[in-house]
C-alpha cells in the first residue's frame, strides 16, 4: 500500500513539475519564409541593405558586431556587393559606410590613443569601451554581440524576428521588475514573479531590452513601408547573413559535390559491370 502511494505521489510530482517546466518555456518562434532557406535559397540583397540600416540606426547603439569587417558588406552575397568591384575594399559604398564610423587607434608618432575614420579593412567598432561600460549603460545587462547571434540562438532568424515583434503587455498577475520587459519568446522561468495559479505560469521570460522597433523608426531608401514587422524581418535576415556570409557559396559547393558523387557512383557501377560481366556471382 505504501509503495503504491509512493508511486502515485511521484507521478503527481512529475506531472506538476512538468506543468511548471512547460509553463516556463518560451513560445516556439514564428515560422517565417526566408529567401535564403532551402538548398537553392539566396539572400535578398535589397532586404540585407534594409536590415543593415536597421542595425546601423537602432541596434548598433547597444550591440556590437565585432567579428564583421566593413569590407564584408561588399563581398559576394553581401548587402552592397557589386560585380564591378571584385575586391570589396574598392567598393565605393563600402568605403562610404566605413567613413561614417570612427575606430580606436594609436598615433604612430606620439603613441597616444586616437580616433580615426574607419576604412573598409576595419571591423565594426563596439558601442562601448568595455563590458563594465556596456553594463552601466544598460541597467546591468550586457547586450550580446550580434556577429553570430542568428547561429547562436535556437531558431536563428525566426527567433530574432519573433522576439522583436513579440513585446506586449504582461498578463495580469505577473510582477515585472524595474528595467525588465515581458516577452513570451524570451527563455526564462516566471514562476517567482507569478501570483496566479501555479499551472498557469505565462510562457516566456524577462528581457532587459525594451521594444526597440516602432513603425516609421527607420526610413528605407527603396521606399519599402517601414513597419515593425518589416524592420524585424530585414534586420533578422541581415544578422543571418552576418553569421553566415558564405551561405550561398556553401550551398553551391554542396550541390557540386553531390553531383560529383552521383556521377562517380555511376562510373563505379559501370566499371563494376564491365569488369565482372563474364564472372558468375
């Protein structure tokens, strides 16, 4: 009898624990149709250009992208690639973009720390001098570097898009602390901040970043309507490109390798048939 009661209690505990765990999980990212999906997918250059503008005018105020060089913007498949400029360092759009930034350097004569206009060979500068400065300007939170964000987060660009468009008022019964913002797509456990039924804990978590986008915040040069949805899609695609700039080349190489293997397999089979055609098996 005691054994049966113990088993029942254990099962009940697992069920309650499972409910609490499920409640603490974020919503599954929205499924977005991206141009770069699939074996033959490619980046939409116009979208990448819009996404770069969103990053430049909104995200770069807090988020670094220190693994990306300005010249990468002009590489094949990049936002500002032009077949006219095989060497992306010569790309005039890339040069113009780089000049809008200043990077830290050392005066070769005096040894003093200076700031100079960036060149196409430089990497995107971080918005803060160091981690303590970044935390001090963001309520103690450290904004993640965006260079590989689309590959580092489960869901990739779908997750980034969902997070950026997922802000809304927290449900009644959820206590949101100072400097925190509720987002159902943010991983976390809201049990401690929830005063409602234990089996109704909201999905998602708290994030230090307030909703960064709003309609009309960025003006797109190609005339595309600048809605929150459009801005989120464009910057998510741009961050996917930043995380995997050679995606198109990798897909082409994969197709060539598969084609080669198919042809090679055919030749091997034909050779096998010819060599052993007069032999019994």
